[in-house]
């Protein structure tokens, strides 16, 4: 599958939710366009694993929520409760947030650099023990649902 995940750190002066909507309009074929608190996302590799869980769940009809975007937020938070996921990992106005994009390589490559101006890529590092546990917890959320 021609699939890629990119995470961008959005500075506090940019409205991450507005950026999310603009990218959704500019690149409507992306599988996931989500914004999360930078406290919840510090590692590109961690998000990639959760995004793959979301892609698999989407293709098998077993998303944790109605949309892949919310499924990913639930997995990031480690809960099946939407209100809890938004409270724990949702974007925060006036703070640094992370824009998460998932889709085909070509789609992501065509995104305008102007749209992403001021945003920097989140680094990919080996998973910490905490991140590994969160990936496992997210997989178990999906298993309990299947």
C-alpha cells in the first residue's frame, strides 16, 4: 500500500483546527487529517504505528469511531470514550499542537508548502517503553471491539 504518515508541529500562533480544515479542503482524499496536543505526540514512529492500526480498522470495518480521524484520536488517548480522548489528547488553542496527515505518498507530496509554513516535522525516534505500552493498549481497544 502506498501509505505514509507525516506529523507537523504547529506553533501556538497558528490555529491548528483551521489548518486541519484547510488541508481537508485542499487534499480531500487523505485518509486522516487530525490535530492533537503536542503533549500527546512527540514521536513520528509512534503515530505511524497507531495510524496503521486505524488504516487496518478502516479497511476491515472495525473503526473505534465513525471516522478514521476520531479513531486515531481514540488510539492516541488509549480510550474508547470520545469525550475523554478530546480532553486528554485533543488540540489546545494557543498551544503547540501536532497536525497528523495520513494518506498516499503522492497526496502528501502535493500539499502546498505555503499551507504548512511555520510547521516543522515531528522527529521519528525509537519507541519509549511508555509509547510501546500505548501502542499495545490501542491495539487492545481494537481487539475488544472486533
